[in-house]
């Protein structure tokens, strides 16, 4: 029987899956519909020279996890993954620590993960590797003789080729990507940028078939935008009435939910909000910005800097415009329980999602899915979030332009009900159609085909994969994303 083997840097606790968010939920929802297991780091740091994996099964779902050593955490995770690859892929070369020498540990951890994963694999397994921490994983598995289909999905954006070429090990990164059968990306822009990088780094060739040739291997590259489980956020019977009865305030909330990261555009958002209150004083006491900024990678210097800047900006704006019974900004530096998200989204007139660059941004989709269709809020969305490629009926904004941010906020607050309903209807249709089920099944189908093209499969294994695909599709009724680049990728 074909199994789906998920591999990611961090594996969430299945007992706490409903409290997780983002990538973890997308992987969890996909694996929940298919037999297999999830392999990766357990989030623990142990003082050991030889970390060993351990298997855990909860509710029929199996994870195989292992700890990192302190050196792994500092050099593989904080170092190369988050101080080199993260800023470069987000086109922030000014923050990349190229000279630090983290690459050898990065490869070493990937090689160790591969050594521990390989003995657990069966001939018909399909392997799906996630995100920038694990670029060399397929190459390391191939060295061990693994010939299963191996796919890679990058959840972050792909900056321009010129940025990626600045990585001293750019040729090694390109060669490692060539070991995969399929690379999945969030947007068509990401696809173009990655192909451009492969062409310039290692003279990759775009073949007539639509595949990419990297040295002696060929692979597919496709666009597979990540979705959410929209049913988790949809209105149920009687909820609209209960919400209306509970909402007795005349103050409209503007909601922002962003990890504390320099890619999220939070200083620009705060400055634009101050500009808005200055230019449109009639909105004072009528609105409040509730900004949640959960901590992340706090030991990295750039994150400490942005935390200090945001605290200063929030204090300055509240001090300048606030009154005894009105605080303009509620700045909350902690994680929100997933169980509370729906109510927060639903009671917010504007969802202000303005990253400087983002792979997808699922908060935008969650906000749309949570709205009351009879009286929906307005999504103000950065043009540089991956979700903007799908959610074109949001109010799209340039997050670098403070005037545009302020004017688009005013447009959202003043938008008449009829227009809000029309925009929301189009947006929620997209969110529901291209949900997490569609994402998982479309990528799995494309990976199976890409693996067959590389090695060929026996009729038995092909039939098993077909049955696995039908299970994975589950209750998908609205189709799957059709917009693909590459030979038959995602069809």
C-alpha cells in the first residue's frame, strides 16, 4: 500500500494540532486523509552527540521525531536556515549572514535526518519534503539509494534570481533542488524566479516538455497555492444572530495577526496607522488596531530589533492620540489560541494583512472564511503576499507606501455594504475552492506523475498510488488548482 511520508523541520504534536497554525495545520490536514507518517524535529534540544528518532502514534497518526543538539539548533536552524536562506529568499540580503560558516552543519543535519528516515521507507512510499530547512534532503536520500518519488514544497517566497545567486553555496543549493521529482511553489512569480535561478546558477535548461534539466536530472516545477480548511472558520446556524447581539460597541476593530518578523511590514503598518489618525481625525475613538505579533526566533538579533521598534511605535502613537477611555493600538506580543481566532476575525471590520513579502499568508484566507456573508469585513492585502495572486478582489495595497496604506484603510472603513458583500462573495468562493484538501490532492497527484517519469513504476505500484490519491482527495468536490507551469504539473 502506498504511504505518504511527510518530512518537515518541525513536527507538531498531534495532541495539540488544533492549537497550531500555518504550515503545520496544512500538513496535518493532508496526512490525516492518507496513511503514512510525519518525520522531523520534535522541537527539543538535547545534549547528545547522536540524536535518535522515536515513533509516537496518537489517534492512528504516527510521527517519527528526533531532537537537535545545541550546535544543530544554532548553526542549522538559527544559522543557515534562518540567518541565510530566510532573508535571501525574502530578498533581504542586508540581513543575511553569509560569512558565518553555517552551511556544513546544515548539510550534516539533513544527512542525519536522511540516514534515520531511509530504513523506515517502503518501496511504494511517496515522500513529501517541506520548506527551506531541508533543501538537501532528497540528495541525501538519493545517496542512500532511495528511488521513491520525492517532492519538495517551499512555503516561503522565492526572491529574484540575483538575490539567490548571492548565496555562496548557490550551486550546491541548485544541485540539491535537482534531486527532487517535483518542486511546488506558492505563486507563478515564485516559479519564474526559481527557474531563472536554476538557469543562471547551474545552466539549468527549460525543456520542450516543460520540465527543467539540472545536470543529469529532470524535474517538474509547479504552482500549488496552499489553502486552509475553510469549514473550520465558516459560520454555523445562529452564529450571525449571536454575534450581532453581542456586538454593542461603536468602535470598529482593525485586526492584524503576524509573527514578529521583519518580513511582515509591521513598522510600516504602525507608521501608516499613525498617519491615518493624523490625517483623518474624525476616525479617532471610532477605530482600534488590534495587532497580535507572536514571538519567533527571539535569539536572532534582527528580531530583537524589530520588537523594540514596534514597542516604541505603539507607545508613541498611543501617547500621541490616546485618551482615558480609548487606546488607538492594542499591541499584543503573544500567540493566540487557534480556538479564539474565529471570533476575533468575525468581530473585526478590517483585516489588515500587509507583509513586505510573504509565501502565501493564510491569515488573509482565514479572515475571509470567517466573515458573516450578510455583513462582511474588508480584507486589505499586500500586493506582495502570495495570497494576492488569488485574492484579487481584496483591497490590494503597497506595504512600502505609507500614504497608500492609509488611503486603503480609509477605503475599507468607508466601503458600503453592497460592495463589501460583492467582494466577499468572490473572495470566499476562491478560499473554499482552493482549500487545503485541493492543495494536498493536487500536489500529491503531480508528485506521483513526476516520480513515474523519473524512474517508471510497476502496474501494481501505480494502481496503489491511484487508490492513495482517491483517499487523499477525500471530500474535494470543487476541483483542484489548474494553473500550473511545467509538463502536466498538477493536472
